[in-house]
C-alpha cells in the first residue's frame, strides 16, 4: 500500500473513531428518556414491544463501527477506539458534574432543578454503565475476531450478528439494571424492558448487516484488499 493510501486510511479511521465517540457520549447523556414503537401488540412482563430508552438509538452505530474497524483495521485498532470512547465519556461526565455545581442565574432558561432532573442521575449511572459498556464492547471485538479466524475471513454476517447479540445482551441487562438500582425506573419493569431492549437491538443488528457488507466492500475496492486482509496504519 502506498503512503498516499495509508494516509487516506488513517483519515477514514479517525472519522470512524469520531463517529463512534460522538454516538457513545450522546447516548449516555440522553438515556433517561424512553420512547415507544408498537409494530406488534405484544406485552412482555409489563412492557410493550417496544418501550426503550432513546439512548439505544446511537448504540447500534457504535457496534457497527467497531465491527467495521475490526474487519478492516484489526483487533488492536478497534480496542483503541473503544478506550478513546470511554475516556471521552468520563471527560463528558466531568463537565456535567462541574456544570451541576455551578449555580444558575435567576433568569436562566434552565434552572438548577431542571438541569439536575435531566443530568442529576447521569454521573453515577453512566459511570457504572460505562464499565458495563466497556466490557460489552470488548466481548463484541473478542467474539468477532474469534469467528473471523475460525472462518478465515468468510461469512461476515455470522461474526457481525453473533458478536453483537451477546455483547448487546450484556449491555442491555446492565443498563436496565442500573436504571432500576438508581430508582429511575421501577424494578417491576426490569424484565419487560430488558427483553424489549434486547429484541430491538437484535432487529437493528440484522438491519445493519447490509451496511457492514457495503462498508467492507468499499474499503476492499478502494484499498485493493483481499479477504481477511487488514490495513496497517502508520
């Protein structure tokens, strides 16, 4: 690969990393709002399919990006992006904490109570959920590369979905458990929200598989990569 191609690959890697970090940080700032989507009239343990946190919306993007980076740039680079995302999340929590300590002016459109209502539970909950998310992402990357080595770079759909299923269950279980533990939602909604969130993520995982195939195809065409070949960055 020429130096020009390596520089182009480096820039794309940085762009993917920026998208990953942005999706991760935003999802942890908005996760306390829940929305509903009722394509089926089904109720599981007191929760309809689907009643899920809006924080779930950017999460599939993060797993799609780490799978793409894993496929093209390798396991080491995927882990680096995850670590950078965790650092960015903790830094954003520090900013939120400092902002909550600063008193609002009497004319401020967002007063102290409103700010604390939106972000007050964020610091402890996100700190704990970040540990769970870090674990889930590393599981995703580890399983992805296990299947990649086992299939010698073939059957992209297999490693994309199987790695995401387990990691998403770990993440959903932990996040919903934390929301219940911190009193944000009641424990009697735990099982319903867990199953609803996990099934929603499985559906999204199936739908993002074509995008992963498209991304891998474009990378291989642009950088003339063979099956199972990875880009060595500078």
